[in-house]
C-alpha cells in the first residue's frame, strides 16, 4: 500500500511540475527600459516605435488604450476649417470636458487638451456656455480701490 501511495504521490508531483507555467525571468525596471530606449532611440524611432510602446514591451506590461477624444459633430480640427465652415458666425474654442467655450484672444483659446473649434451658435446649441470674463486687477472691487484720495 505504501508503495502505491508513494508512486501516486510521485506521479502527481511530476504532473504538477510538468503542467505549471515556465518560470519567467524578472521584468526590467522602468529605469532600465528607459536607459535601453535612450541608447537605441534612433533605431527604435526608425522602426516606428514610440517610447511608451517600447517601455511597455520591455517591461512585459500591456499597453492601455488611451481614452478617445470627445467630439461634437460640428467641431473642426483647425481654425481655418472652422472659418470656412462658419462664414456668418464667430469661431470659438470649445473645451469638451468643462463644456465651456473660449473666444479668440482669451487665455484658453486653442489651449485646452480636449477641445476643438466650433461656430459660436452651434456651440451654444450643443450646450456649451461662455467662459467667465477675466477679472480686471486694476478695478477688482477691493476696499483699497474704492477709497477716495486723502488730501
């Protein structure tokens, strides 16, 4: 009986070892992968790989898909295309995340990550609102500005 038990236990151990996945080598650190990228940057770029893709492959990590850009049907990729598409309306930059539009000359016009050019009327119809006007620091309504000159 002992002999049968030992044979069965041995066979079970052999089958577990045979079916287990092979032990993989440890993946490289981010620092090591970036150093390898820097050393071979030109050849990697020539092969069409970006640093992000190379580092992910080097570390054996999956590449996460980037979020799709938010778009509205009447959004234009360039200001020139928007002007051609909206000859009778002013052009604004819409921020897709905040649902705010910015007029030409404002600080955020053409500068937000998620956005595009639109006709002002279409942006209002799509639910966007105008950005608040910038505060005038010379006349900000503080007590110092409201004090009359003493004399």
